[in-house]
């Protein structure tokens, strides 16, 4: 083997140098250190982005590089086109305008909640080619393998003139994006709310950043994890009681993640009341991988919670988090350091339980929030809701779940198991049943030409399904038929539930595969809102000692 | 709920302040910025470490904080004792001296290769209590949940006076350790080879570091991934041919990780010769999660490889990596940026195949390198060798493996599958059979009081077993009995192999479950060392254009 003398091995470095030279030509006269004038942003993007580039436009679960998104969407598609966007969340209209205007053509992403319908339409009209829908950590992983961004447009709270970035509490995806881009000779441009002499702390070193621009307005940020306790129903209280007594206490769950929603908010609000009355303080829910949910405040104040590491932050929780530094990960400046990549890894490998909701569950236990005409993605749920088969450390919860799973197979190698709980009411809004014979995901896959139906959590990763009718423990099912009947057995008055084999379901109940509230010693009449440690947002503020400052839309006072 | 007025919420901040105050008292007079004098290191450690602390002493796969390890081991156990060590690798004698001397009592780790025997003895003598053995990413994950270090002793190439760290190519675990510690108000102390005015690039921001100390000698670093091609046998060449033709080409494997060893080095060295002759260039092995293996040089030079992201680096590869920046992740200073956390995530979520070796495989396909009297751990293999059940993006290799796995279950939800290949010769050194009825791991678990036998990769995560006898495709096995016979069928003349049911094995061969070299169109007579793209270390140097500079122990010229 002799090296091919003609082959160039630094094309990416040359490309980077050429882009930076064009940038200096376009905006250099007004460049101060790395600081670009806001009115020059279009010229900068045109100078550094080439047609066909892989571009990450930081769209997070919460904070949004909205100024850069608008600037990208305003470029001339004759000059900048066929971009391949690789970003975790599509949240802003501009994220799709880019495709509609012909600037971008291909997309790899994780979540598109608010834009799911428009995304499906654009796919249908062949204006967007979707590479794949990922769980967050999977997308970040591909940044280091086959989807490394050539240009990344990211978002921070502040920068100094050298380009050191301060993200404040919403670090989110930024470290993963910037590391992958900067160390493969890509270009990193950050929009910041302010340029300061010295940043309060360095979240991203200046070395890794090429340009910073002060956006005319502070970046958009969504308070995604706030749930008003006033909207929690008594059915949700009942389900939360079952989760606490029938699963958390039963397995001794110490380390966990909660999906977003009122169901899990109810659990959080029952910890200092119902769970405390069962003597569970210090025995369950000590360590969390979780955004700083306002609904967790009463449990923190009651001393239930030892630690919380977060994917991102939550608007209004800044002062409270800073005042509870024993619990949260915070920096020398007092504000939180979140990190979606590490928190997803923690959710996968260091938590014993994930509990979340879904829109549909089929007879095998597969669940999905995908419905026809909407391409939403699943964010982190697929990662947290998967058995971590690489895990090797034991905990009582993990060992017990593993024992239950293997009770059938004698002589098999013993192995632990993650608890993955789907918590749904049997009927959703508008009386749509949560249990179905066939997931809408099949139809969506057909419509959109996907290789596989978009399943959020596969049935064989789910361990428990919890409804107002009871808990189905799928670990204890010996056959596919038992599994189906266990699911029907908690599906209530939905068509799936009504079609159950009553004798088999009663047999499953005798064996403890299905447990009704009565089997758990829970009296549904006691499941009232009085059990909630906070019944309003104002109660949460009070519990926080006035430190939680909810966004205006959650205040009615 | 009203907050408990008496409860303090900043005990960790106060503890940090008290430790820093003690440090200033102990070494402050000679402190320059964050720079501690080497002779003060013992006083500093005594000042900041308290009995019972959770401490991370950076022991990586390669670089070692050896100066800090020696200093920690030399502390007075009357003053510093009962530490809980949380570190990925136990590599140095000092890592165990700490326990022998009574300074530390408890251990959570990932890998202890060179110290495995001594570790087992100390456990047996009840001098060490092992929490658990983890895969790397799992341990890092726990740093953010329930194993956050209170004090971390890390290792870098250089620092400036402010404490900015430059890790050079061996970043490895450092970012994960420092982020978890610094943002939970722990203390971070870094040993560096040199203090400079300006670091070549910032790998860890100064904000996150409390003290730096220049070690009297450069830190120890192990060239762990170098395999001398001269030691590759013709059996290994044959097995490599089978891997390439029977698995890589068959599934179209583009993104992968190779375990360490001569078996995989042989595959790497056959890419530009045998694989190229099959027309596979551009069709397989384009993207890697891999340390910069010297054995990969010929494949890189032949244009097989588009990208390599690395856990750590490899001694001697510095100039070569810098000269091949299109392939590797490098910084503005030209040297590599590795990152074990991100590379493990990439191996888990963005690779279609993991191939590695083991010491023992049982009849269910469970494999382990654990043997009686040695507690070694598995490093990254358990993470890479696990089906990534949270993965949602499709690739041809992943879809095909998923289809094969589900061929039995009609109507089931289709799902992809990771390829996990165990590659072993039927007999190891000293004629020890690689195939066994019962893993030694069972006995080790009993001896050491472990909750579960230490299995490296569980049988139901393994898709193929490859020996000199052929490839057993476990995905195609319909029953546990078929699986057992498929394994016996490639176990050759080991007792496990001799006990096979010949008729069933022939039937499995007819169905393509077992494929012999002849079934793959491979003539074993052509499996000679002539096929290796490099047959000596000198060949590798030549292939690199003189850029690869192997450590002395690999040179015989």
C-alpha cells in the first residue's frame, strides 16, 4: 500500500478556510472579534453556507435560535438550496418555511410537536424528504458518525467578544451540536441575547465558536413542562395513587424519569401527601432525570428529592432552582446547567423507571402518538422507554423486574430489566379510545413511505400499563395471548376492553397480572383533589416560598 | 405545604466553600491563580477530601492521572478514609493501593484489566466493597444521578494559569467527569504535563476547574489499540474473510465499531485487499466509532473510510491523524478531539454492527471475559454489544437483521436490530475451549457475592458467532434448541462442539443458519498472510507515509 499522492486529506479544512474568507469579505468590515452585526446576518449565512450542506439549526425542546431561523428562511433559494437539516426539534414556523421556500430539501429530526401537521403536508407534497425520526440521543450520536453538521446555528443567553458562550439554565442540545461541528471543521454561529464583557460562566469555550450575533429580541423559549394543578382530574389522582402504591412502592423505585403531562404531574403532587402517608419518604423517588417541573416543588420541599439532573430548564423556575442548589445541578453563577445528551444517557442507563403517556396502545402493547396526517416524532420517550440492555449495575427495582420477566424461562441467564410504564385513561379527549386493534402508525407509515411504522415504545419494552381500571403487569404474562388479555383487561369500556375474555381476565387478576384499585387496597372514593399537595399554580408559588415565578399565561391573579 | 424553615438547601455549596477555605489555608501561600505547587499536592488533597467522600480519580482506558493517584495513595488513612471511588478504569497499582491502605472502601467502576486479579483478592479479603461493574456510558450516566463525585482528580496535557485545560488527543472521560463534578459544587483538580501561557485549544473551560498542578513527569498513557500485524495468524485471516464476505457484505454494514484485538485487526487489514477485490469499497465500513487503530491506516489510505470518531486516541498516531483531518475529529490545533461519552453513545445508537471477541461463550450465546479469581469488567463492550432498542432510524443492515429476527413471529410489529458479532477461535491459548456448558461467570458471582453473573454480552443480544468453522446466524434460529445446536455447530472440536446433533446441524446448514467457509465461497487455502495490507508494524508506518510513529516496544528496527 502506498498513499495516493493525488488524494487531498484536508478538504474539510480548506472548505472551512474558504467559507471563513468569504465571511470576512462579506461582513468583515463590521466584524468586531467574532461579533457580527445583526443586520449582517443574512450576508454571513450566505457566505458560509453552500448548497447541499448539512445544517443544524438549533431547535430545542425549549429554547429556539429564532433569529437565525428567520435569517436562514430569508436567504435567496437561488443561492442557498438543497440543505440537509439535522436538528432535534421543529418548533417554529420558520423551521418549515425553509423547506417551503426551497432552501432545504432533506430533514433528520426528533420531534415536531407544534409543526407535525404542516410537516406531514410538506412531506406529502414532496417538499421535504425525511431521512429518519430519531430519539434525541440517537440524533446526537449520528452527529458524530454520519450526520455531522457542516454549519451549526445555535442559541445562548450571552457571549463575550471572544465568543465564550453562556447558556444559562437552558444548555439543552448546545454542547452536543457545537462539539460535533467544531471538531469536524464546521462553522458555528451563535445568536445571543446579550454581548457582555465577561460571561457569568463558560458553557461553551470560545475556541469552538466562529461567530456570535446579538439578536434584536431575546430568543424564544417555551415553558413546556408546566402543568396547572387546577386541571388535574380525580381520575388522574386515582391513577397516580395506583402508580405510587402499585409500582413505585412495590419495586422500590429510587431513580426515575417522568414523561410530560397531567398524569405524571399528579404523581409528583401526591408524593408529599399520599406517598408520605404510606411511609415512602426516602424509599422512592430520590433521584430524578427530569426538567425542573413546577409540580415537583412540593415533593422537593418535603424532602423527598435528593437530586435532579435536567435535559433543559423551565421558565419561571430560575430563582427556585438557584435556591435549592443541593438538589439541582447548578454553576458558580447559581443558575442551572442542563444538558440533554447527558440527561438522556442518565435516563437510559441510570434510571430504573420511565413512566409516560401515549395516544394509542395496541394489543401487543406497542404505543404511539403518531396519527394520520401528523408527523410528530417522539423526542426522548423512545430512549427512556427502552430496556437498557447494556446496563450492568443492579438495583432492587431492576432485579425484581428482571426476575418477573424471566419467571417463565428456567435455567436462563438472570438479567435485570427496566420498568417502562404506560399510563393512560381508557378514553382520551373526544371519547377516542386509547386502546386500538391497529395503531394509526401503520397508516401513517404507508402514507409517508416510511420503512417501519413509527412506534414510540415497542410492546416488548413495556412492563406495565396503568389505566383507571387497574395495572396490567406485562412482565408476568407467559404468552402473547395472556399479554393481549392483560391489556384488554385494563382497557375498560373501549371496544378493545369490551372484547376481553372475562374468564381469562379474572384468572390474570387472581395471579396478580392485573391489579384493580381494590386489589391494591386503594379506595377510589378517597381519590380526590384534596390529596394534591398543590391544587393551583398559586399553591406551587406558595410552596416554593415565592421563588417560583410562573409565566403570565399560568397566572390568574 | 410550607417550606421547612430550618432545612438548609445549600449544604453542598457550604461544603465546597469550607473545602476551598481549607485549601487556601493549606497551600494558599504558594498558590498562583489556580496553580498548586507539586510538593503541595498532598496537603491540598488532605484539605479538600473528607472521609466518606465520593471521589473520581481519572483512570481512563489510556491516559492516567498517575501523579494524583500516587498522591492520594500516600495520604494518611487516619485522616482520609472510607472514600467511595467512582472511576471508569483501574489500571495502576496505586488505584488498588488506595484500598489496601484503607483510604478508600467502596468502588464503582467499568474495567480493571491489568488489576483484575489483585482486585479479586482485595474483594475476597473484604478490603473493597464493589458497588457494581458498569459499561462506561452507564457509569458516566450515574455521575449525573446517584454517583456524582464530590472531588474529581483528572488529567490533561496542559493548562493555563486560569485553569483552562487542553487534553490534546486523549480527551477520553474528562468532559463527563468534570461536568458532573463542577456543576454539583464538587472540587476539580487537574494534573497537567505543562502549564502554558495559552493552551492550544480549550477542551475544558477554566470555570469548571478549581486547581491545576504540573506533574513532575508526563502522565502515563497506554498504547492499548496497537496490534502488530506480524502476529496475525492465517486462521485469523480466514475468519476476517468470513466476517467481510459473510456479514459485512451480506448486510451492507456501513457504520460500525470494532472491539480490540488481533481478530478485528485482521479485518481492518483485509479491507484494502480482500474486501476491495470483492468490490466492496464504498459499500461497507465507511463510518467508524473507533480509537485510531494503526491497523486501519491501509484502509484509510485506500479510501475506504469516510469518518472515525474516537473514544480516546492511540500513542504514535498523532501526526497521522493530524494529516488525515477529513477522516478524524480534530481541533483548530490539528490534534484529535476524542470523547468517550459521545463515542459510546455513537457506538450504541449510530452503528449497525459491533464485532468483538470474548473468552467464553455458553450454549445460549452468553459471553463473558470474567473468569474465577479475576474481576475485570467489560468497559464498552456491553454498551456496544447491546441491541439499541431506543433506536428509530433505519438502515439496510438494521432492517435486514430485524427481518431475520422476526421471521418467526407473523403479525408482530416490525423492528430493526443491531448486528452483534462474537468472533472467537474455538480454542484459546493453552487449548482452553472458547465454548463452554457453563460460564465461569457463575462461579465468580458466587465467590464475590454478586447479584448476577457478570455477563459481557447476553445471548439474546448476539446475532452471529463467527469461528474458524463458520458463522452461526442466531437471528434465524426458531427455538432455544436450534440456537444451541447452531452454537455447537461452529464450536469445532471443543467438547461443546463434539456433542452436537449432527443431523440438526446439517439441517441448520441447509437453511443457511450455519455457513461454512465453502458455503460462503471462501477457499481456506487462499487465507494466507499475503492478504494482509500490512504484515508488519513497519508496513503500517510505510502505509502512513511515515506519519505513524509507533512506540518503541512495537519497533524491531
